[in-house]
């Protein structure tokens, strides 16, 4: 069932949402994109259909870290990749301490992103 492969992208930059959506769909994944944490949190299907979250740290309103902490409260072990255009080593360690699969700097290394997704989906028996 394709919904098991749904990757949710949360980024307030339209170009990033579009770029990641196009890339991941070309790799065979279903995507849903949200411009804010609040938009995702009010969409129950967006939350429960997601197999993986890609979340920008710097969002308007609730931050990406706050969103990920909320996802951890609501969902069991939500797999997430945290991204940032202004990240540093402290952000990396914080993301990992929250349970994120990875922390990636923008511009995103597409090959590495796809590898993280493949590894996570393979470990859970989900294939595109």
C-alpha cells in the first residue's frame, strides 16, 4: 500500500517543498508537504499516513525541533530527518538526542538523503 511510503515534508520555503516533493516522487515515493508545523499537526491523515518526516528547523511559528518533540509525544518512534540552512554541530547533536535519523544541512545532499530514506524503509520492510 503506497500510503505506508508517504514522506511528509515540513518547510516554510515553497521552493524547498517543491524540490523535495519532485525529487522524492521521481524516486517512487508518495509525499505530502506542509508549510508549517501547525498545518501538519491539524491534519490527522498527514500525521498518521506518514512513514517518514523531513522537517526544517526554522519554521514560522513552532520550530522544527518543537514539532519533532510533539511528533514523538503523539506517534511511536516517528522517523524524522531534520534539515537546516543555518545548522551547526549543536543542532546536529540536539536533533540526534531527540531521536532524529539524521540532521542535514541545506543545500541537501540528495544522494545521502535518498540513502537515509532507503535504509529506514528497508529496516522496516517498506520499499518504494
